[in-house]
């Protein structure tokens, strides 16, 4: 008898339902199918490689890229510093410091004096975009997100607004 619970049957024992017998013919057929697939891929014309930057790669549907902040109709930052995006963020990469809104801003009580997103900590889940009650933050469809230092990937309020001004609706999430 076998010594362990799932040990191989010893001489004189029969295999039970725990062991699946694989036919050598089935093994050979499946191996031949795999080799045929490999050879088809080798001989197929065309390249799977994108020659970046000469050729651009278009992101798939639902891709989430860099963040940006939107402006309201008067050109002010649309964010009302409610901290909903920071609370919803699972990576805790959003930092907001609220300040009292100027008296001429009658539509809100506060605005973000400091708004930072650490994109190296961000997991690009889109929870901040979903949580925002005034639709002030959005994720773009920009694909090449490159930087030479870690500091370049911490976006402050001004950089987020510039991204929103430059691209606006043109870089909204890929539908």
C-alpha cells in the first residue's frame, strides 16, 4: 500500500479515482497541436511589434491614463475641496489642503490650496473620478506616461490644470 494520502499505488494495488490515466496517444496528439500552433506563428507574415515612436499604439477600450483637473465656466478650478476623491482612493495617493474660497466665489465655501497626486503610488483605478461630486477630476487616455525622475510624477494643482487646459475632452478615457 502507498504510504501517504496521495501516494502512487504500489505493486498489486489498483489506481483509484484520484489518478487520471493519460493515454500516450492523447499526449502525442496534444503535443502535435501545440507544435503546429507554434510553427503557424513562426511562419505568419507581419509583425506583432509596434515600432514606437514611429508607430503609435492606441490604448484599449477603458484605458485610464494620467489625471487632470477641470475648470468651471468662469475659468476657476472646478474642485470644491470636499476630499471625496482622497477618501475613495485605495492607494492614498491624493493630498488636498483646503482653503476658504474668496468672497467673490459665491458658489462654494472652499477650494483646494494644495492638490497633489503621486502617480507612482496611484493604481489608476478611477475611484477618484467616480467619487467626485462636481466632476472636477478625470483620467485621460494619454498612453506614453514617462518621466526621468520620481518628482516629475507628483502632479500638483497647477500641472493638473494645465493638463486639463491643453487636452480637455480630447484625452478623456477611451470609450
